[in-house]
C-alpha cells in the first residue's frame, strides 16, 4: 500500500477554500492509502480510468465502485484501487472550521455516511458536477477576480455537499414496492465501476439479493425506466462526455463503453442522440 503522490498544476485560494488542479502519479495497478488533513471533494477529469474502487478502515472490508466525485473527510483513512497512471482531478479543500460551520454534522461519521462519500455524483451531471467543472475551467484560464469566483463556487459546492451528506446520514427505509436510494446507488456504483461490461439483469438483481423479475418491477416503479434503458442511458451519458471532452477515436470509445464494435456503438448513439457520434462531437465540442 503506497501513499499518494501528486503535482499541483494550478491552484487558487480564498476565504478558507483552496482549489487545486492535481495530476497524480500512480503505479499501475494502483493500491494507495489517502489521509487528508482537510475535508476534500475531488472530481475526476478526462481521460477517465476504467476501474476505481475505494473503502474506509472500519466501514466494511469490501471495496466499492467510486463515483466521478468523491468526498474524503479529514483524518479518515481511505484506501483506493484502480488502473493507476496519471489521472487529473479538480480538488476543493475546505478549512475544517468552515466545513463544520456549514455542514453542521453533529452526529458523526456513521458507516452509511462514510460509504456515501465514495460516490457524491458526477457520473450524470448534477449541481456539484457543474460547480467543479467551472472551477477547473477557471484554474486552466484564470480571469479577473479569480479568488472571488473560486470562493463563491466553493461555498456553493460545500452547501450542496452538506445537503448530500445530511440526507445520506439519515436512516433510510425502503418504501413498499420501490427501491431505496441506497439500492439505486449500489446499482449505479456497480455499472460505473465496470464500464466495459454491460451487466445483465440477473447480475444486477443478484447484487441486491432479489430475483430478476422483482428487480425489473421495482426498478420500473421507482424510476419509470426499464433496467436495460437505464444502463444504455448511462453509457450514452458517458459517450457524450468522451466525445466532447476528449480526443479519443470512436473505435476506442466504443471499446471503453463495452460495445462490440464502432458500428454497433454508432447505431446506438444515433438512436439516442439523433446524430452520429462524429457529428455530435463536431456540433457540441
């Protein structure tokens, strides 16, 4: 187990909030331990690694799939596994006093709350996702009043993070005939952790300890979507991001998302987006 090693490519600080554009240097495969001195929320930037897993000491021995945005509490021992390499992140560090004042988490870091920090979102957009991307843009091309902008974006991200943590720290019961948020997040984590494998309904049902028929019914009643439509939508969301944020060839994108070949990927993408992948990249880049 090695310690993390990164380089700050750019940074800005204001009002108890520091934002850093980090380039990590990790062995391949990577197995590292992280212990932050300040509360940190980090978002992975493209190109995205294929596999990212994490766990906390004392919160369960099993590794769990990570979301694109991860929050690491101060002084918490978190272990990560992944493909290694030189991933790029935008990280927002909060002064502990500011963090405590805004979040007002007085009941401590329960196991459920700790596990929730491994997937704060970012895989399909959301408020924190948009705020972090704006921070990354500002660090890459600073303008007038960068510190003021960073402080405002950081406070907004902290407010959204506080709502997320307080909601996920509460005891959660499943409504009759519906999947709970925890169950939905577990499905989300699994699909995101293995993007090259289009999971079967049987696999996802086994993950939740229920029959495929039961999962199909509950998932549709909870989300209004079929399981297959949801999995395809997640892959298409990732495809949009890869097309607009990276220069990866279409063949590589198709492979990364688990399609049999570029032609199958192009057909599926056109059905959802109304444009061929190459045309979508040209229009929305």
